[in-house]
């Protein structure tokens, strides 16, 4: 994958060319980080000046949405609920194997 990386908007918008393997097709792609997640958008063109206009507009729209408090990353009900309980689930995932190990040790001691 051939990448020519360019930085814009105070280094917050990265534009690079993506070459599809096995072909000579190239497309300019934009990447930014907003509201805790990375977003990537293809410009759909191999012309850098057109791509720059498209990706600048996309970036500016994202910034405006963020400024007025619109959630950019759409999440469904289940994902939001799981996020609320993520720490509890991690704790259970950590403690359960320890409990099983202790139980197995006790069983092995009683057998021998």
C-alpha cells in the first residue's frame, strides 16, 4: 500500500493516497480523530485538489457537529448499555478464572 501522507487543520486532518493492491487505482483518503474515535473517509477521487476540497468540507462538518454536541459515532442501545457495565464485566472476567483455578486446586488436593 503506497501512502503519501499530508497534514492539514493543525495536524488534525491527515490526507493520504491509498493504492488498491493489484491495480493502479489510487484514491485520496482523509483520517481524523474526534469524540474519542478515529474516522476515515475516502474522497472518491485521485485528483488531490478535488480530494482536498471534499475532505476539508467533511472535516469542517464533523467539527461543527462536535461543537454543537451532536454525537458523531452512532451507537445502538446495546452498545451504550454494555459501555455502562464494561468495568464490571472486566472484573468478572478477571475474577472468574482465579476462582476456577482455586477450585481445581482444592479438587486436586482432595483427590491425592
